[in-house]
């Protein structure tokens, strides 16, 4: 609260000014206080809030507030990916769930992030792209085709920081395809953008890739080996990580 002045009554009354003349006798004046206003910033986390990816709203301390419910839809028709809204949280991953309505008792501004479930295992913001965990098991080829229909591709995990960021998603949805393959040239692994894996960060499990059976041409994150990578054949189905440009 901020001090609003001295008044002649606890509620209402007249405000005492510096020019007010005080007559003879005792007098009681009452401090009045004004509630501060704060800003709630809502981040749709790849979802939309009334058509926008972010929104702000002004709230008054100790007054009621209500938060909108966002939607998550990428693509269209039978190929669309929809997410189930799990609530507003104080962090993009993890954090504390925020009541969608109530009395605003936080003495400051706050940024809240939409969390998603269902076919979507939440979202990670990498600045120019989002990485979405998709909980719809497919083989690698179908997963990549689906990712491209959504306007993205299978995720390129080319830094340790990016790997560590997606580990939580993989721990939720299980083994997940990523965007690397040596299908075109056995033993020459490339990301889906054509970059050689040998030119940068990799996280293969010991002894991998080993092309067991002569047909393991696709990379995935194996959540039972400390989120290291393995190669697998296209006959298997997994969840997958999709990377979409904003």
C-alpha cells in the first residue's frame, strides 16, 4: 500500500491539507492507504491467450483477479496437435501452480506460464524456437512427417544446455525420437537440417550408435541411460521432440 494522506475519519472524511487550519481542542486524524497495482504477465508457452502468445493484465493488491484459459492447437484437421491446459505456473517448467482466480496477495509483479498435458508434454522456449514433447508414439519416419506437418521438424539437440533442458520432458514421456539419422549414408550421422553430428555436440551412450541388426538408422534419447542417445530401427515407436520456429 501507499500512503494516501491524513483524513478526518477512518473511512471517508475530509483530507487534511498542508493549509488546513486546526481549531482549538484535541483532534484525531486517520491515515488512509491506497492499494498498489501490479502486472501479471501471462506466457502461453506456445499456446494462445485470446489469439496471442502473451498477455498482460493489471491487478490491484488485495483485490479479486481472474486469469483466462489459453488453448494449444498446432496444425489442423486430423494432423493437429492439441494440448490439455494444466494451469498457470510460476516457471516454464516446474514452479508453483497459481490459482486461476482469487484475491491478489502478491506484493509485486509476476510472470506466469501455461503448462500443457495430454498429447503435449509441456514446452521449452529456446528463444527463436519451441521444443514440444509429443506423447503420440510413432516410428521415426512418421514422427518426422508429423513434425513437418505441424510446421517444424524433429528437434536438433546440438548443445549440452539444450540436452539438459529437454531431459525433463523425456523423463515424462519416455524414450523420444530426435532429429538425427544415418539413413542416407550408413555411419554418417546428420541432423535433419543436414549438419553433421561429428561437427558438434553429441551424447551417445557408450558403444552407440552400433547399428544392431544392420537397420538402426534413427536417433532417440534413451531415458534409462541418463538421457544419452541410442540408435534404433524404424520398426519401433516412441514419443518424440518437435522443434517449431516461432
